[in-house]
């Protein structure tokens, strides 16, 4: 019965959605990045909650709205946010597009919802982007392997100093994940400045030493555990940086709102990209 909602997708160039309530102020010399698997707004603090609160993956719950308020307050301190396990507006989320809603709560001018598994009115499994900078390019990519995984490619700026950001939620299985990382490697080919961020479902050692990314010289600033949020044991949420980018700060936030902890990194924007941003802000919308 659900098959009629689950259709194959092709890579596509898109435009970020505009939040008219948010002012466009740009960012400073640093860019504050955050990756967060929000588990569709479900608060999980114990393993048993996967059983006792599992119904919240299917049906609405009054506590979800308050949880999204807490998440929105946390996101407001950042410039570019990658969200995983967001709902695009279905029964379980009271038909609220959670990406758009968090853009409003965090006062982000730009947002994009990537729908990866469309179960009609039952669930809209998605990744999400929130940004204070307007992307010069945005591409929606379904990832190889079992359907339901995707990556968002963003480009900020133009030319050799442009910054490429890929947001993703990778597969659990090693073989599927390897295929997905090979695909992502092709996406960032030719970019000098790159950021890969998301729930990668594996530790940094595998990503940097035993995957298709291994010879890119990427840096994993954090190796702290992010899952489960109430007693972190596995480091599976990452923000990986190309070696040309300057790291200013890294942290795993002590915010057990979901079953994952959010990961945050501050980087210094390349000088040419800062100049391009000032020119962009001077242009009329």
C-alpha cells in the first residue's frame, strides 16, 4: 500500500526556501556550523523509550512542540545547520514542516527540506538545511543503496575560494555506506574548501582511514561520543573539514533533547569568500 508513495528520485538543482520573517544580516569572519539528528522531535532519555515512545514515530504527541521549541532556541546560535530525521509535515508532526518551523524559531533566512522517504500522510522522512548565508548553489542528491538516504550539496561563493558543504545521513550497513561515500567524494571533486556534516553512522577512524574519503586529507576535529545522548558511547555524528580551512572551535553540546547529541564547529571563512559575502549583502533582494 505504501509503495505508491515511495518513488525513485534523480539528483536535482534546487533553490533554498526564503523565510520572510528573518532578516538577512550575513555572518562575520567565522562560520558556526551545527549538525543535529533531532529524531523528529522525540525526546529519548533511556533505551526503553525506543519501545515505550516508539508510537511517537507514527502519531502526534503534545510534547513534540515543546521539544522543537528547545531545539529552535539551540539552533539560533549558529549560521549553517544540518538536520537529520526531520519530518516534512505529516500526521506524526501534526502536519508541521519541521524544517520550516525550526527556520522560523531560529530566525534563519534560508531553509531547505530534502524529502528522502515519502510515506504520504504517515511520514515525510527528511534531511534539513538552515542557513544565514544564501547558497550560490543547492543540489538535492539521493544516495546510492537502499532508498531513503540523501545528501544536500551547498556552495557558498564562487570560484576557487568557494566553500562546498555536503549534509548527509548515511546508511547503517558498511557496504551501502561505502557506496554513498564514494558518491559524495565525486560531489566535492574540484573544491578546495569542503565541509562534510551529518549523521554518518560510523566513527571517524573508518571515515578517514578506510573509506573512499581516505586520501583527501580531511580533518575530524571531534572524536567525542554523540550517541546515545543520555550515555554517549559512539561517535557517529561528524563535521569533517578540508585541511585548508581554519578550525577555531569544536564541541559536542550537552543537549540531550534527541537520542543524538549535536556537534558544533566554528571555522574561519576564507578571505575571498568573506568579500563575496559583503558584495552579496549589498545587492538588493
